[in-house]
C-alpha cells in the first residue's frame, strides 16, 4: 500500500503541550548508566532520571517539514490491512511485517528490510513499577532514549545477519539503518510519543548504556538534559498513520538518530491506556 504525507490539518490551532521529559540523572563521576534487563516476563529499569519541562510542538498540518534524513523522523499516512487490534502474534509477523518492510523500502529506497522484533503497548503509564511480569502490561516509555547507540547498532546488525554479510557491510562501508515503524492501534490522545530534531541534539549529550534482552546484549543511548533540544509530536495520530523513528544511520552526512519518549499530556491524563505497536527494522542498502 502506498504511503503518503498526511493531509494538511483542518485549520485548528496547533495543540502544543507543556510536558515533562525525563532525562538521565548524570552523577558526574564518569560512572556508566545502570543496565536494563528484559526477560522472563519482566523489565528492570532502575536508571535515575530527572524531570525537565519543554514545550512539545504539534506538527499537524506541517508534517512534510520533517524527514528521516533531515530531522531523524517522519510522519506518513499508511493504512494497514490489520483489523484485529494487533492481538494475533502470528498475523503480526506474517502479515504486518511485510507491510512495514514494503513501506520502508518505498520511503527510503532501501534494497532490503530485515525486521527483528516488535512491541505492542497497551499498559498504564507507570507500568515499570508493576513488579514481576510487568511486561504483560507493557506501556509507554517516559524516559528520553535512543534504542541503539552507534556501537549498539552494529551489535544488533551483527546479531541479526550472518558473519559474512555483516563483515561485508562494515568493510565496504555499505549504508544501513535501524528504523522503528510506530503506529497507533487506536487514535492517540493519552501519552503520545515525542521526538527530538536530531539537529538540536549533539553527540555530546548521548551516553551509551547497556540493555540486555533475553540472550541479546545490546547498547542504547541515554540522554543528558540540554534546553536546546527541540521536541515535536503529532496530536491525534490515527491508526492510518505511522511515525518513522530513525534509531541509527551509518551515513554520517544526514540525521543519524532521533531521541524519543512518551509524554503525558495533562488534557488527556485520565483517559484509558494508550495502545500502539512499534516494529523494529534493520534497513539495508545495496551499496
């Protein structure tokens, strides 16, 4: 199905939000962030974070101003054939994965897309604190992060591909990316995802952090607070739209990663829990 830029908003004022973004609490002593462990039905995330208030700007009506290579994220209209609220894991892998792969090929011009996992979120905002088996109630992540660091992206690429193919990509300098395809299952009002313009986030604000998921030992970015970061979201994102979030790009001449985090919009904090699905994709180019 063809993806297009969402149509211009209907003339309403932008729904900008004064929101809290939670940034890593850097102890200042050079110590590494606390590792995250995911497995056996639960996630343990004990990294200290501090709240900082930002104005998060609504992009509705000007979605075309933001692109993967320009700012690190992109909004597209892309209806899905999945009509069961993404409750069938087999259908997600067999039917929705190919939709996402085709979308990314069209959006990026890549030759191949390898999808390595997905996360469905239906749980409450503070789901991390539910204790044992909290993954059964997976909800929004309200801490600023990037899923893979630069080194972590290569770790993931090597985990997913054969040693021969991975070596070929690295030795020949072939371009590859990691992009998340983020879609509402129902229209998003509560706990929308905010993304930061990559051009406002210098590498110096990023700190590598260990994340272990089952047998996979990866590395992501946590973030030091910087008031210069510029944050955006789209108010009322619908299930017929997707947000593409770039987590990594080996091309150093473009936006390479976009910080992201769920935010709490005070106007909708009492609504039922947000429902969304994100599909994580390794995007490969022929040269």
